[in-house]
C-alpha cells in the first residue's frame, strides 16, 4: 500500500515538471520577434472598394478585400485597415532604420509625416510625436523616443 502512495506521488511530481517545462518552452517561442511587416500597396479599384466598405461601416469586409488584394496575414490586414485613410492606397510605413542616425530616419519619412512631427514638437507634444514615429516605423518605444530626442525640426 505504501508503494502505491509513493508511485502516485512520483507520477504527480513528474506531471507537474512536464507542465512547467512545457509552459517555459511555449513562453520562449512566443517571445521571439515577429517577422517584419511589409506594406503592400493595392490598386485603385481595391482601394476604392475599401473606402466604400469602411464608409458603410463594414470593417470586416474591408479587411477581406485588403487581404484578397495583397495576400497579407489577417493581423497585418487588420492593422492596415485600422490605419486606413480614405482615398489612399497605402499609409506609408517607413522601413525600420537605425535610430542612431536621425537624419537618414527623417529622410526616409514622407514629408507630411516629418512636418507633422515638427508641429507636434513645436507644440510641446513629444509623446504624440513618439507615438507617430512608432506607428510609421514599427520601432519600439525606446528607439522612437531616441529618434524624437535627436530630432532636428525642418531639416532634411
């Protein structure tokens, strides 16, 4: 009888250990950096259809149209539609540039985005400027802050 209790305890301990190891390995896999997102432009017909669907409040259908036109993953298509501006074919996403070089980073931005960052900084709103850099570049918070800290308004 005592041996059965000891065997049961050993089995329970082994099951707990297996559960802990499985949890740790899945946490490691999920913390791996995501593949970089690439902005895929779409044609004017698909763009007009997305505009029409969003104006009608049909976000899910707009995501489907965008996915069909670009072949992007669902999460990327949803992110893109969340940032959609009517009448555009793409919201520019700046390729991640090393934040140590603010001049090249600024040069890689569309002029309208750089001007918006200038105006946010001139208005004393650096947090909103950091958010804009993050949205446009997919840089992390620290890197975006570093870009804004070294930002030179109005120069290219």
